[in-house]
C-alpha cells in the first residue's frame, strides 16, 4: 500500500532515521532533510534516500510530509507552499497555531495527523515503565492508537472539521468521562 508513495522526512535524529528505515523497507521514495549536513548525507546514503535542503522541503510534490524535529513548521509562511496530501510526523506542536492552521489544512484537503495522537506510543511506553507493565501489555495499549486515529479522521469527515479539532474534542470528552468515573467512587 505504501510502495511507490513519496514522503519528506524533516529531521533525522533517532526517531526520524528509524522512520526513514521503515519507509524505505516499504519501498517508498524518501526525501530527507536535516540542519546537520553530515548527518543528512550519512542517512541519505545509508537508506538510499534523497537529501534535500530545508528551504526546499515545501516545494517538493510528495504524498506525505513527516516533520520529525522542529515544531511549528506548518505556519503562515509554509502553508501556502504545501504540496502534500498528508502530514504525519513525530515533532511536537507541528502547527504554529492549532486553530488557524488546522482550519487551513482542512480547507486545503490536507489530512493532518495530530502529533499528540500519533505519538501516544512514547507516552504509553513511559507510563508502562513507571507502572511496571511488561512489553506485551505495552504493545497492546499502543495498538489502540490506530483505532483512535481512525476515529479522529472519521469525526473530522462527518462533522467537516479539522482533525486537530476532532482530536481535541475526543480528548476533552475522555477527560470528562474519567472525572465522572473517579467522582463516583
């Protein structure tokens, strides 16, 4: 399903590099960008990815943009240049302004996977370490991220709202539900 698709990975630290490896294993065309030129060339050569400079990221016509380093790369300056169908990456706070830029992405028909949603595995892993959950239980918990993401996309489509708004509504409702459960004890 991913073979033949293209992705721009911005930031190739340990998470970004691991993503590049996974994407190349799926036979995707991968462009990589990083402020560290030596690292950029090393990772590009290692995975047969195409290195690009940071100022060229948004001009590339790729299927997916995966910001894996800097936050706020979706902003007033870049949003008009975006030529991607999907934005999904590990960087925190990818939208400079959640409401404004979430709406703009929605209007441009660009699917945005909210960072806190698709990065939930990291938080689950930390929680599991603190509570003593084993690897099997941790993996079971992370498997729910896929369904949660689908639910956000479904709500976004049904209500014609940006995915960031849908994700926030679902998260807020969960908090309300947890408070109700706790207050009943």
